[in-house]
């Protein structure tokens, strides 16, 4: 009769049953954007929880950065345009360096 060569360590024995309790995640649809997310947790897609904005998402940050960039470009454009005849050389060199 075959006999195990050596004793199974507690770790190896317990690892065998470690996956028996696993169940597939149950996902709910976000109330705001309908994206699948974990129930009772903030939606990672839109940052809303129960209809309230609680999280700044990556898209929000990209959007605000874009707006800041546009505002900066507009202010630079506005600053450059009227002063162009008088300070064109000085401003151009300052911006380049
Ligand atoms: Zn959402």
C-alpha cells in the first residue's frame, strides 16, 4: 500500500483548502454611470456613491489639468498679443529659456 514519503507541513495542508471558500465577486451597476462596481463602494469610473460625488477620478484630474493648461495658454496669448510690438523680443527670449 502506497504511503506518503514525508509528513505534509501545516502550510501545505492548509493551502489545499484555502481556495474552497472563494466565490465569484458579485457586481452591481453604478446608479450614476451604470458601470459595474462592487456594492456599497464608490464607483471608480465616475467617483459617485449613492448619487453624491465623493472621489476625484483620473478623468476629472485630466479634465482640470486640460482646463488649467488652456487657461494658461489663453493668458499667455492675451499677454503676448497686446504687448507684441513693444516687448516681442524680451518676452520671446524669456519664454524660450
Ligand atoms: Zn459610476
